[in-house]
C-alpha cells in the first residue's frame, strides 16, 4: 500500500507562503509514515473490500431506485388496468416485461409498487425496532437491578409467542395500511434488539472510560447516550440490516396470509398469494415477486455480513 | 445441579402467567368477537346479542374476564367457549397440536442433523468450494420466503404427479380423507407420505440459520488452544474433531435451536396454509379471521407454554453439557 507522507500538508503550506510558519505538529522522524485513520474510516475500508457486500450494496441501491423512482418513469400505473383484451394474462413482452394478470394489470408496475411497499415496511420495522430497542437495551443494561428485571422479563414475554401469530391477531382488525403493519412488526422485533444491545452494554459499562466519565460527574443520561450507545453502534447497525431482511420476510408472510397489506394496495407477499394457483399457467405472476423478495433479503443479508466483518474484525480470523 | 433445575423451572412460572395476561390484552385489542352478529343485515335482535355476550362472558369487566378465564384453564382445564357453541376448544386444540407436532419435530430433527453435518464440514474445509457453496445455500434459504418455496415445491409435486407418475407426492392435507385399508401401518405410511413436502420446506427454513451458527462455532473451537494441543499430542484428526472439537462446538447450538422454536412455529403456520393442513396454523388463522377470542387465547397459551418449556429444556441441557454453567 502506498503510504502518504504525514508531512505532505505542511509541505504544501510551506510552498504556498514565503515565510515558513511554525509547524503545529512536531516533526517526527519515522522510517515508515502512516496516515491516521479513525475507527469508522477503517471499517469503511474493510467494507469496501468485502466484494460480495459491495456488489450487494449496489444491487440494493438499484432495487431502491426501481421501487421508489421507477414508477415515475414507467408508462403503466399499478392501480389502472388495461382495457385492451389482448393485455389479459399476457406473457412477458416488450410492452409488458413482467406480463399481465387476468384483470390486465401490468406486472412490472405491480411488482414495482409491491417492492416499494415491502421495502417501506421493512425499513420502518428496522428503524423502529433499532431506535426503541437500543433505548430499551441501554436502560436495562445500565441500570440493572429491578429496572433490568422488569424490562428483560417483558422482552422474554414477547419472544415466547410466535411473532407471526401475534402480528396476525393485531393487524387483522386494522385498515392494513403500510405503517400499521410496520408498527406491529417493528414492535414485535424490538425485544430482539433490546436483548442484543443490553448484552453489549453489560460489558461496556464495566470499562474504564465509563468509570472515568462517572468520576467526572456525567449524568446517567449522558453516559447512556453519549458513551454507551455510540460504543454499541457497531452491534446496532449490524442488527438493523439483519432486521430489514427479517422484516421483509415477515411482512410478505403476513400479507400472504391475508393479514398484511390488502387490496387495492399491494405488496410482494400479496402478489404471490394471488398468483399461487398460477405457477404452471402464468408463471410470470408467481416468479417475479418471489425473485424480488429473495433479491432484497439476500442483498441485505450480505450487506449485514459485510458490515459485521467490517465493524467487528475480531469475529473474522482473516486479516483484511 | 438439582437446585439449579428447580430454580430455573420456578422462574418460568411467573413468565408464563405474565404471558397469559399479555396475550389476553392483545386478543382483546384484536377486535370484538360479536362483530359478525352486530353487522348482520337484517339486524339480529338485541336479545340474541346479549345472550351471546353472556355465553362468551363478554358482559363482565376485562379484569374479571381474565380472572374467570385463567382460573377455568388452570383448575378445570377448560378453555372457555368458542364462537361456534358446538366446538370444544380442548379437543380441537389437541388434535391440531398432534398434527403440527409431527411436522415440527420431524423438521427440527432433520434440519439439526443437516445443519451440523454441513456446518462442521464447511468449517473443517474452510474456504473450499463446498464451504462457499453451503454458505451461499445457507444465505439463499435464509432469504427465501417460506411460503414461496412451499408453493414452488407443491406445484413441483403436482407437476411430477401429472407428468411422471401418478400419486407420488401428496400435496394437500395431513392425511388422506379416505383410506381403503385402515390398518395401523397403512395409516402411518399415509401420514409419512403427506409429511414429505412440508417437512422439506420447514427443515430448510430452520437449517439456514443453524448451519451458519454451527460453522461459526466450529471455526472458533478449531482455532482454540486446546484443540491445537490435542493435535500436537498426536491424536488422530478424527478423534480431535469428534471428541474434542464437536462436543464443545455443539453446546451453544442447543440454546439457539430452542430459542428458534417460536420462529419455527411461525414457519409452520405458513407451511400448513400452503399445504392445507388442519393443524395449529389453520386453527389460529381461522380464529383470527372470526375474532374467536377464546380459541386464540387457548392457542397462544399452548404455544407460549411449548416455547417456555423448550427454553427451560435448553437451559437444563446447557447446564448438563457445560460444567461452567452448572457450577456457577
């Protein structure tokens, strides 16, 4: 690796002015000079070198564009069907790359909308669970004692019941709009994050820097939010990506069962549920939504894997 | 050791009781069980609604309803009345449980064996082609929606039946409606035939996470000092692997497997829906659709008990396998 000379900026400064200024950094004589890199810069470098994770990031960004920008550029809207009889149950063609269904809805437009709804829900699930779960976990792990017992037993409770069943029961009587589904599934994923964050905080709170800040008179809130959470951020970020992948799977499963997103809106799970009888006769209706779910979950899982390797190098034995 | 067992078992009782309260609140929030009557047109006489409310105990305050329900369950094993007055929740639930238990237990066994074998193999042959293939397959199964894969397999089975040989795969239901020969063995083979496809689906759903876990845990052990010592003592590689490394590496897997049981039951709900089984999944989904509060409550109570029992079992097993936990 070509190392950059640490004194290069100073040299540039000197070249710019006739009067040589006082060097702010004392000149260190070293055989090898190194550039100082922060922890996050190092993690970023490791992530960029993780080939599968980088490819996945690119694919994921393309998927995001497809879902959120794509509908503006595509001629058919997801909620208008064609009046043309030849457009019913048509296979993939140039006009309809993903075919059409029995009502003449355009497959590509519907899949775009479905991907958009599913992604919106999955990302909101992760956001909600991470924000609430981190606070829950850090409070529980920092205060310990009675607070910890109550909070963690409550987390255990939620985890004893299959999340899919609870979500179905809770979402059934609602309107089925995307944010309700996100709220329900996000709420049910929160205890997972709380548990993981608590585990990390338990080991962090015994470290010297926490003791030092306490000795300096930092308040509990300051210690929790300025010291503990930033130091647990690596764990939190990795879990957030894994939650996105799990979120998209649980949302589609819920919609498949008929308790998630409902018509006239659509989601990838709902599309598959409608197309499940058509695997042989109109395979395009079944395969495209499924492939998009797999693509999203797979890329997000790979990104999560790359982030884990990048943020926590102790877990990988290989030096990168 | 015995004190540890007792202590651990006692802790799970308050968790279970609190869990019933939580599910009770959730089920109450999920809607009005008599909605179907109240929305009927022409309107049902008010008297009928009041009678139904009384039969289901909805005319009492919430807390009293809960108390009535929990005491009935604990003292008499009575789960209360379903919306359909002819249904006995306990018999329905136990037959559904038997159906689902077949599927879940078989899937857990198969996927644990599969996960351990492939996980250990890819840890031993790290960075080989097999390792990369199984890792990628693990990621793929982790990212594949269970219901999509189930539908695909079901349609594959139907295609095979139609084009290759008739009646190879059973794609609908957990048993044949009509069996010519009703002997014990023919019934068992009928069950087994219906189990094939759903078990493949559910096994792969559990397999994905567990094989990755086994691989990671095995790699950590293989790089540890005591395994290096065992190797340098001159033990046979096979002995090092199985007797020294594998035993340690598998301990955490017991906990992970037990904790995943709740998720696996969720997967079973979806799998049962695709293959139209009359198990726990079907029972719960129907109950949710009808807002059949007592059926939902009974179902959630039974599932929560199963999950808590599994966690307890895992903790105990962990204590037996890992001496550090036992003596701590």
